[in-house]
C-alpha cells in the first residue's frame, strides 16, 4: 500500500518533534549524572568564584577562536590517541609500582631544591665563561681525536700497571699520616738565631759528636745559625763556608768557596763532590764515578780505575747530531757512536749500531732454530771468579731453542762480570780511603734475595727479539739517508713497549720513602712510569736483584738518563753477542748462521781517540787531590787556605 506524499511529510515531522523532545531529556539526564559524580560547591564558594569567573570570561572569549582552529587538528589526533590507549593501559601497572618509590624520593628532592636554587646564580655566572670557552674547545677537538689512537695503545700498558699501583696503595696510605705531620713543620718559616743563640745551638750539636763517624765526628765551626722549617740547621761559617745539618745533627752538605760542594750520607761518608767542572760520585759500597766536563764540551767519565770513556761531538747529518765515545776497558780502546736527542730540554744519547748484518741473519737470530742447541759455555770448564761468586743468582739455560735466549744469557753473563769487577774496585777504594772515613758496608756473597727465574729470562729474551727486529728494520733502510728526528721526541728508555731493563753499572738510587739503596750490574728492573717527574725521574720496580742490593719488589726513583744508558748497554751487548754468533757460526755447538755479511751503519764509525787511558789516569789523580782538599776544608773548624 503506497503512502501519499502528505502522509510521509506528516510522519517525518512527527519524528522530528519526538527527537526535539528527547534532546532536552538526554541533556538533563547527563547533568544529573555529573552532579552525582561531582557535587556542586556550596553556595558561598559559588558566590566567591563568580567574580573570578566573570574576570576569566573575556580571556575565554579571546581563546575561543584559537580553540576552534585547534579542533580539526584534535579530531585528526583522536585516532592516534585511541591507538595509544592500549599501550598506556599496559604501562599503568608499572607506573603504579613506581609510585611508592617516587613518593619516597619526593622528600629528598624537596631537600635538594634549596641547594639547586642557590647554585642557579653561580651557574648563570658561569654560562658566559663557558660560551667563551666553547670556540677553544672546538679547536682542541681535532687534536683530541688525533690523540685518541695513542691513548688506546697506552690502555693495555696502563692496565698492566694497575696491579702494581694497587700494591703500592697500602704503602702510600701508611705514609700519609707522616706527611701530614711534616706539613706543619714545612709551613714554618726559617728562623735566624741571634749570635748568642747560635753559639748555644752549635755547642749543643757538638756535645755528642765524638760518638759519630766520618765527618760527623768533627766539631761544627762557629757561625750564624738558621733553623729551617724541617728542623735542620744552616751554619754560615767563616771563609764563605756553609754547613747544612740534618735535624739529627749529621752533616748533609758543605758549600765551600769557588762553588765547591760536598754531600755526605748520614753515616758520615762522602756521597758526592762537585768542584769546577768535576763531579765525583761515591756508591754505597765505595765505588767511585768521576765526570769531568772540559771547556770544549767534551766529557771524561771514569767508571772505576780500569774503565771509562772520552766523549766529544762527532758530526751532524740530516738534522741529527752525534757524539762519539772512545771506551777504555780490558786494556784496549774501542769507539761507539750515539745519536743526540732532546726531550723536555734534557739531552739523551741513543746507541747507533756501527754496522748492520744482512736481513737474513737477523731472521735466523729472531726465529726459532731448527733444533734446540745444547751449548756449553767456555767458562764452565774453569769457572771465573764472577761466576763462582754469583752462581746462586744466575744459571745458564741447559739448551737454547732460539738465538734470543742464547743472547739473553750472554748479556747477563757480561753484566755479572762487570758487577764483580766493580765490587773488586770498590774494595780497593775502601782500602785506600782515609783513616777517618768509615768503611762501606760489606757486600753479601751468597744471601741472594732472588734468583733469575726462567720466566724472567723469557721476558728478557722477548726484549732481545724486539731489539733484533729493530736492527733488521734498520738494515732494510738506506743507511746513508737517516730520517730526521723530532728534537722533542721521548728517548728510547721511555718507549711504552719496552719496560724491562738490565742494570749495566752500579747505581745508587732512592726508594719512594727516601731511603738509599744500590743497584748493581745484572739486577733487573721494570719501569712503571712513562712520563718523568720534575726531577727527570720515573718509578721502577725491582724484578730481580743480588744480595745486598735493592730488595725485590721495592719501588725506586731512577733518572731517565740512567735508564737510557742501560738501554744503550743492552743494545751494545746484543751486538757483541751477534758478532760472537757470526764469528763462530757452526762451531762449538752453535748452528750455522746464514748470510753473516754486513753493511754500513747510519754514520761511519770514527777511529778511537788516542791516549784515552792517560786521560782517565790523569782525571783520577786530579779527583784524588780534589777529594782530599775538599774533605779537609769541610772537616776542619777553621778554613784552610791553599
């Protein structure tokens, strides 16, 4: 049945009328539900809020256009927000679990707030300075990136040093209280006494000197006394003399006219004398080293009565300068050349091989031999005195799988031979000492603190292999055109890859707590630092030592120049051992060596200087006279003019 158009119109109008009636009812129902959920405020509060609402009305009318503009964007964001709702519901349990911890942190955050507010002005003041530093930091960034590879290379060495540093930490903590106690005394200023007080001080110092030894047995001269901050005294005596006295009353140093000085150990024995261009150093056991700098900048160095050298400038090539040393040892002379290098303003001398073997020979010495060699050293049949004396410290290997291990025993044997000769010379010096000079402590013969272990020998053999590789590389380059080196390059003794050193001559050193001890040839030390301190010294640890020397495990301060000399002697003795291998190839149990020919070194080897032995003898006679004169003048109560 069809409905007329008039009926359809009436039907639609009725439906529209019903909808219009339902809308107010729905609005009323919605408001009632909201009232139940949020009860309206009391009438008083509504009255109070009304003025505020009237004040907000203009601002709300101004915001209405912006809100209408934001409505389309909000409608577009609605689907994305609905998509995020499930993830937010999943996060809700975790947020509820974090709420108690956040509530616990709230009091601490409130306590920090005042401090943060106080720091804010200082931070605002620092901001301009930080902005000024920003360009400089950006300029430094490329250099820092360039340093990064070197720092990564140093990281393994630093990790190796960490155990040693941890072992030193307890000793450093023990020293801290003593250092804190010394600090107040150091802060005290020196005080000059009156003449009466000075006489009383000197009288007190001289009251018990008869029980002391050496120079300490002699009475101190009268003079003006200054009490130093460390408790010691300085006496300005007649004749321009000055006496530095330790807090316990022993003489530490005497300054004489003409710039001459004499230093003394607490037991009264002389440790060093400086007079003009001559420096005389005495070891703990009586050995003596003399260094004389001549007006032409050459040096004469005596290392005992039968050994020393004359050093003088040699040549300059391609930006490098060299010196030559003519050695006198064993009744004959020989010459060596050293390359001069400056680091932090200090000159160092690095050994230059006089010639190179062909690369194949170095490869034969570097790589393992085809079969191990059971080698018997010549001094096995008739042991020399040095081997009998140090037999408990050094034992040669029963067999040699590589030339590097053979060279290691060759190196150690040569250094122990030198140690025995230095000991014999020290005993001769002690016998010729003055009657008032106390004898040095006797060297121990068998009470060794350690024996050179196979593991330590293997570590030295690795250093030998590194030296062979360096010389093989030098043999492969053109010796006539050496590359120019930087004038501020660190010396080889500070190479991070080379830390083990074999002591090559007697050396008096100090431990980190200031006590003196002695290293002798054949002791083995390990360098701990890569950068020297202000006194040009680095820390080393004793890895192996003989009886009476610095104890194994002790930490010492050693001058970098002394380490460089050890490295020079190490390289020289390796070259001497290579010559023995080449000259005795296939003989005496040694395997045949290939291609033992040689090529010229970096610079030609000059002829030895003549009469070096006479120069050394003259220097020692002059040192004897200088020591006698200085010690007499330092020991007497009134000056003795010559």
